[in-house]
């Protein structure tokens, strides 16, 4: 307790030098927590959006299906298993039939993915209920990115051309019954959604699908020759890799801040030992052991981290709480990145993240303070009182 009191008195007595060190160190706290909280918030939002719009709780893929190779779509068809028919009927399993197609916006040709999905599905948020308002036209729903990039409006007729299962080209007009807004571009850009039954009829593949999106992970337990189970972790591996890469890149910023703060503490300790030789010698002469003095100087350095945590809390808590409540606006250019990014990211600051950050900075500050303080153990108290370091 005596060492703690002496350390605190010495730090406060140093004045501006102490508070400059503390401020730089407090920035490290806030930046580390802010960046990691933002990435964790993005991770959770992206996965939540993907569950609601694209992946569900998992999917069953036809064995030939490769989302990165559109040329496999012609062969990526299989009958929907009879065992899963009750789940399809109840809406807990959403069959999706995918095919390459073209459409003609403003007199030009553009390749798209034509996707058929059951109108009664309850798995994803695509507004398939709009299929019931079709009248005599083939109903379709598209995303806002698709609509904006091709100047399509609600109620417009779109001419779509496709190749059926026998390789014969055909074309028809579809009417846009709904335009949905989503943060997941992989269900939006370059895609038109129509009723599953109608698309099966257009392709000449009754009862077949390309993928089955599950509302419950238990539905993935089905095993068959034509279908391969893909769990949620597999389907979100790409976003996990992006978050991992971003975490590594952003760590450079707060490592630089941390190193600057540690350098300041190191220099302060070296200068303190040089300027306080007489004080050190007097303390040893009055009965303190050399290692007690070493602990005193190490404690002073460590208390920089404690004071920095208090300062960071003073201005960091209001700032971080405001960001968590109001979100961090993302630029519109993120729409073209190809992965789920919301208009605002709401950071998530867990107690574990805060605790680990405080512990990391505290340990680092303590180690950096101890390194120059070891020199005290080799000092001769008589020479130190004279102001001469041996």
C-alpha cells in the first residue's frame, strides 16, 4: 500500500508529463475497443441479414451446384425429396431453382440469374407473398439495386429470355410486383425472382430445385445421393474471412498507438531514474531494498495505464455509447462490395472485449516500466546520493 501511495504521489507530482502519457495511452484503449466493437457489430449484423435474406439456418445443395460457376446450373437440378415435402408444404424449407437468363433493359441485353422460389415460404424475407397478385402476367420481385441500376419501376414489364432443360431458348414478359430493399447484394444484384412452379414449367423440370433453404438446422440432417448439406458456418465462411482480414489490418493502427504510448512511458522511466538518483539512493539508505525501489518505479509505470483507463472512461464511454445507439453510417460505395453491409453498423462492446483491452494495456505498460527500472538494482546507494550512477 505504501508503494502504491508513493507511486501515485510521484505521478501526480510529475504534472503535464504524466497527463500527456496518460492521454496517449487512453487513446489506445478507446481505439482498440472502438475498432473491435465495430467489427463485431458488422459481423453480427451481416450474419443476421444473411440468415434472414439468403442462407436461413443452412442449405441443401444439389451435388453439382457451384455458386461460383454459372455453367454448372444447367446440371444442378434434382427432384425435391419426398421426405422433405412436408417441410416444403409448411414453408419451413424453401426450394430455389436457379438458371442463367437474359433480359433487355432500355434496348440492351444483360445477363442475370433467374430464380424460382416457393410463394408460401417462411424462411427468407424476399416478399414472395406478392406472387399472389399476378393477374395474367408472370409475377416477379427484384431488389432495389437491380431496380436502380436498370431504371426499373414497380409494375414494369420485363422481357426475359432463358434456355430450358433441353437447350431450347424461350422468352416471356414478367411484371415487377415488388421491389425489396436488402443489405445482402447476393440476393439482389442481377437477379429476378419468380414463382417456383412457374419457373419449373418454363424450364421443363417439374418438381426439381437447385438448393433448399432451411428454416431449422434439423432439416439439414437429410442425407441423399443428390443433395449435400451446407451448414451456416460454411455459408458464412466468406464474411468470417473478411472480418478476420479487417481485424488484422486495423490492428496495425492501435498497435502503433500502443507503441507510441509505451515509448513515452519507457522514456519517462529512464528520465525519472536519471533525475531521481538522489531520491533513489536516499530510499535505499533509509531501509528500502533495491527491489522495493524497482517495484515502486514499475508501479508508477503501471499506474499510467490505470489513470489512462479512468481518462478513457471519462470521454470514451459517452462516445462509444453514442456510436452503439446511433450507429456508424457506411458510405454508399459499400453496396458494390458484394457482401452484406448495412447502411449503419451498430458496434457491439462486450465486457470481455473491454476487460481484455484493459488487461493487455496494463500488462504492456507494466513490462515496459520494469525494463528500465531493473537498472536500479545495480545502483550503489552512496554514489546515487551523490548523483552518480554506477
